[in-house]
């Protein structure tokens, strides 16, 4: 009984500093475990690297949805008020317009996970910096809602990010994004650099490394890597792996997608585990994200 009481106090104190909604990831990002800062992605430009929008023509609309479940639930949860609920759903609607000299789009994202809720409205824009480089900016209006046991149940944040993309040649792309440079959302500031390399027109390698720039890079860092294989002209397989020493989560992802001239459908799953105690979930528990999305191109 004494042991349970001590654990309960530690968990409740720890939750005030660490419990929050995880970063939203589209189906594409779920399949590569989050990697893709240097990838030229239309939908993901709103939440990853806004500079990518400069390299597109036309417009698009997409809807992303994923569900999170918890496996191997730790028995300690039955004695505490932080039981992981059975229904954890997140979704995002993305609209992109690449018809003008300044290209960008908007998104509306809702997340309901682990008793925390977040609503986010995003606007982003990008412009070229020469023929092979671009810069982009994004603005996020965020509203967080936490359980009633917390003193500050509602929080509003005005979060910005700045991104850069440079096409080295037809096979190699570099990217850089600085998240929350004004530090309005504590704990979410990041600087992430990435690359994309295409091999033999069939395989695409992506890799990201990042740090929480307000802390020591040797302690607060992350890396992500993924591979995409073009099976047919419009059918793709993807796998990825990530290690985040900031949130103490590691994971793997996989996915399949069909991308046609006007329509596209994607499916992905990601498996995440805690490798240290006192953060998002308990050690030895596993999160499973199952994501599905559809895109229409105009």
C-alpha cells in the first residue's frame, strides 16, 4: 500500500510537467515514424516544413484521421486517476493552394488523447529563394484542454515555425525547420534538419535529426529515418523508425499508399514505446496509432 501511494504521488506530480498531447502526424508521417523534414510534401507542409509548398502547382484537399490504442496496460493505472481511455481519436483537414507566387494553405486539427484535448488552426505560406531553394512560415493557433484535476485547464498558444528547403540535385534534398522560435508553447521548441535521397528512381531514403534548442543537445535530441519504395507507378510502401530522447518515446511505422493523378488513399500504423519512466506512458506499455487519409488534387 505504501509503495502504491508513493508511486501515485510521483505520477501526479510528474503529470503537471509532462502530460500533453503528442505532435499530430499525418498518415504519411505515421508510416515513416515522423521523418520527412526535407521531403516535398503538400499536405504535411502545414505541420512539418512550410517551405515545401513552393515546389507545387495546383491545389489539394485532404482529410487525415487516426486512432490510438494502448497495449500491455500497466496495472498501476487501475489505482490512479490517469487511466488511458479506450477512445483516442485525432483528425485533420488540410487545404493547399499553390496557384500564386506565394503558395501555402490552411489546416484544422483536433486531438483527443490520454484525457487531453487540443484544437489547432494552422496557416502557412512559402516563397522561393532562387530556383532551387525556398523559405516558409507557419502560424498555429492552439487551444489545449486538460482534465479537471489540473489548475490551468485551458491554455491558448500562438505558435510559429520557420522552414527552409534546398534541392541539391534531382536525387538529393535538404531541409531545416525551427519550431516555436518564440517559445510560446513550453517543451515544444525544436530545431530539426533532414535529408531526402532517391536511389534508382525506386527507393527514397529520408532522415531527420533534431534537438530541443533550449536544452543541452547531448540530452534532448531525436532522430527519425524512413524508406519509401515505389512498387508500381502509383503504389508505394513505406517503413520508418524513430528515437526521441526528449519525450522518451521510440517507435516504428509502416504504411501503404496509392497516389493517382487526382485522388490518393493512404494507410499506416505506428508502434511507440516508452524507454524511460515518468513521461507519456508507463514503461513496457505500447501505443498503436492506426491512420487513414484521403487526398483530392485540383
